[in-house]
C-alpha cells in the first residue's frame, strides 16, 4: 500500500507537442500544484417553469492545465528540465578530459519550442497511487532564489495542453548520488566583483508565451504556446548597507553585470567543481535608498531588471556536473 511519501513528479521531453511519452526523470518537487483548467458555458432563455439553469444547458469545456515544479537545485540531473526553460541549450561538454561536463542554457528571441510530458503520481486515502499526466507541458516562466540558511531553489511554471489519466504511471528514476547547492556555496558578483554584504538573491522570468491559442476547429484542443510578448527578467538583491557603490549604480542608471555563482567545495576533478552559474550581462538597479533602524544594521534592497545588450544572452545559466547527457 502506498503512502503520501510515494507521491511523485516526473517529466520527459516530447517529440510531438501534446503526444505523451513515458517520463524518464523524477524530481524531488516541493508540492503538487497542477490543475485541470475548465470553462463553463451556460445557455438561458425564456422557458416556462424554469427554476435555475437547466442541467442540459450547462456545458463543461476542458481548456488545458497548468502548474509548477519547485525543486532544490541538485548537483546532478537538472539538465533535462533546464533544456527548454530559457530558449537555447548546448552541451553537456566534457571539461579538460575529466568527469566534469558543462551545459549552457541561454535566453533568445524565440523562447522554448519543445514541450514536456509531466506526470504526477498522487496517492489517494486508500493507498493507491493515481497517475495524472499532463501532455504538451511547456515552460512559461521560472524563478531562481537563494537565501541565507536555505538551499538554492528553482521553480518552473508550466502550461499544458491537457490533463489525462490514461497513461500508466512510469517507474520513478532519480539521479543517483546527488546533493543540493546550499547558501554557503553561493556568491553574488556585481560588475564582475564579488560582494560580501548581500544576503539574498531572486530572479523571475516571464517568457511572454501565448497559451490560449484556441480556434473554431471542432474541438477545444489548443495550439502550441508561442512567444507573443517581450519576456521580462526581473529580480531583487538584498543585504547590509556597506557603502554607496550599489546606491550610486541605482541613482546613475548604471548598466552592469550581475552573477549568482554556486559552487560546491569538493571538485569533480582538478579545477572543475559542481557549479550553477547565472550571468546577466546588462542589468540596472530599479531601487532603492538604504534604510536605517534602531534594532538592526542598515539595509538596502536592490530590485533589478535584466536587459538585452544586443550581443549576449540576457540570462545565461552554466551548469557543471557529471551528467554526460540531459
């Protein structure tokens, strides 16, 4: 008999949008937020003795599904879900003839073009594990966050073509011998220089994808999401107020590079370490002024926006692990 400890979320890359494939990678997700999306069409008119809307005039239309996957970032196994999160991907590429491989994920002008099958195994109160499968699941946004006392976290927002239960639950396959990046692995770099007074980092991506591509074609099945708006990449950094460097960047509208670099202390081999490295070459602080307190050290919150410098990816993630494939 299964228990709630057997709930599972797993994914696979689809070759055709909306055609389910057996999941190949399970993730240690924090919660199940996936939900079927429906709309109700009602028809009313003059009708003698009518008490309320008639049951045969109340139609239910399934319009898709949506949800998110939040995970602690592991030192292995993240490549598959990152592959179609930003827009472009390359690698894994072997580093120096060692067991270390680097994968690179970059934003571009097209956005994600490939869908996933997401499968959620939900244990009911009778101890039975029930499969809910989401076909045509495309990433529409994501978040990266790092705070004191916590692991590095990432969440991925999905829009799915449909939810169904006809696909059998796949056997869960997790990456072996993994660990999470934690806050003591993290550094924040501003204009390529390490900054020692910062306490949190967050980056949100809205990929500008149109998800309601429905047509008068005899069914509610929608078209594959495509980009129809400028993406936005916004975030925030907080810390102690140490000097005026960051405040001056805000006041002067300075464009500069922001990086979050998380690297574990034990090398894979030689000088190659498990690493999760986020680079945004052209950023601007959009606030703010430092604040004082009689009970705490003075602090500064620094919201920012990542911009397009015309030559580099607005956001790049470099992921070094022992993974030889996504």
